[in-house]
């Protein structure tokens, strides 16, 4: 009989919690996911790959410190990076247990110039999307990826694959 595993997600965002639940259920039979607020220790809108990854790592560390009874801790941090053709969006997923560690980055995608201009003025991606697309609280829903793909790819789906990839060391412990 498999024991139910407890996963603490360092966010109360329903999209992130669902991606973590779906990702863990890909490999484990019984999963309980709890979302908690944890500081990222980086800017509200991380503007580089390194800053974004640091935010996910910091969230995991804060979750571990505040919720030591969990079996796994997960941090998901969305970020932006300026490339030659404009700003791209992506996220880092970090998963940790008392014995193991995994990480993965989502795919990245180019943001429209209008969104990029608002970000460069100091807006977070979610707020910029809300302005450009006349939405409310889009980051708690399908976010930029959903808006830009006409909901062909949801924010949950974007994060899901990275959660599954971050779990590779846990489902193949003999290799790590």
C-alpha cells in the first residue's frame, strides 16, 4: 500500500498548485498538495534566467523551513529574459525532498512588444497582460501563454511538463 505523499507548493496560485498535483500524479498514486505563501527573495518580476531560478530555489528553502513535515517542497518562479528579438517568458520549477533534488525550466516564448514595453516600465508580466488583453488577474488563470496561444496551451500545461521533468531524479533515484 502506497502512503499518501504530502507536497508543499511555495505558492497559493491555483494554476501552480494544479500543475504540481497533475505532475506528481503522473508518478505517484496518492498525493496531497498544499499551497503556502513563501517569499522568493528576488524581484517581483525576475528579469533573468539566474534570478528566476534563484526565486524558485528560495521558495523551496522557505517552504522547507516553515513546513518541515512535508515529503516534498516545490517552488515555481516565472521570469523574463531579454533576448535579441525581445522579451521571452518562462518559469523554473524546483522540487526537493529530504533525500533528493530536481529542477527543470519550462519552454520559453516571445512576448509581444506592447507587453514588453509595459514590463520595461516596471509592470509585472501578469499586470502587463491584464492591460494589453483587457483581462483581470490573468496570472491566476491561463496567463501569458494562454492569452497568446488562444488557450491552446494553458499555464497549467506549461508548468506541468517542467514539474514532470523536475521529478526525474525522484523516479530514477538509482541514477542520481
